[in-house]
C-alpha cells in the first residue's frame, strides 16, 4: 500500500493518476499532464522558454515593413490616377517603376501600362497578405497565444494554424507572388532578355515543386499522427 500511495499524484481536475495511466488519461481527455509536485521547470528551462519573446521585435519590424508597402501602394495608385487625367510626370513615374519601354513615344496610358501597374498593385497586396500570415501565424505558433477564439474578426485560417499549416500557406502565397511577377515579365517580354524569361520560369517551377513537396510531407506527417 505505501508503494501504491507513493505512485499516486493529482492530475488535471483533481483526478488521481496511477503509473502507466498517467499519459493514457491525459491523451484521452486531451488535457496536458501536470508534473508531479517538486518537478517544476528550473531557471535554465524558464530562461530558454522565455527566449521566444526575442522574436517579438522581428514581428514588430514586419509590421513596419507592411506600413511601407501600404505607402508604396498608394503612391503607385495616385500616380495611376494622375496619369489617367493627363499628368505626364505621373506617367513617366509609372513607366519608370514598371520598367516599360516602347519604340514609339508614349504620351498617355495604354492597356499594357495599365495592366502592368495593376499587376504591381496586386503584387503589393499579395505580399501584404503574406506578411499578415507570417506576423499573426508566427506569433500565435511560436511566441504566445492571442486568444482570438471569440473575436468577430478572427481569420478563418487561424483556427487550425500550426507550424506545418503555416509552411503550406506561405508556400502557396509565394507561388501566387511568383505568378504575378512571371505574368508581368511575359507581358513586358520585349524588354527582357531570353535568359531572364527562362530563369524566371525555372524559378517559378521550382517554387511549385517545393510547395508540392511541403504539402505532401505535411500530409504524410498528418496521416502518421492519426495512426
């Protein structure tokens, strides 16, 4: 009896745990097992765990970077609107930013310029979406819980975010950004060398294969965890 008493300790909700039943009850009830009395994280363990907060300045820096993208978006949009109303200075700014060249003089907006500028704006939006996923998903996964379960504006993807899901979503976002860049290049293909077109296509295909490999690996790991 004394030996049995020594193996008893209280778990979540005051439930007694005996020997091998400790992890079994915890897994069945989805409750984290509490360490027995006297087994608490030491100073080194607490310091290592607290080091995750060193990532906080990184995420704050990404927020500042997103602010720069917002500023760049509005500068390009205002130039597009001004060029639509006949501003030659705004038109030249747009042509310079998108790298568009033509054998004839450009005195106003044409369909190609508008398409390239709109694609550049979409590119900024997609990069901003990528930053949001990294900031929110990374903070939630690697730093601290945000407790947004009952928030009306909680992103749908945040309900099931983890390191594996975040990697797949980031890879998908990078493919979308690469697709926009590749489309911009092919629309303005006359101003690019053949090697540039070839390497951009190869890099885009590499992104696709990498995303497929990440998704397949995540699927294998998920199936193994279920079994």
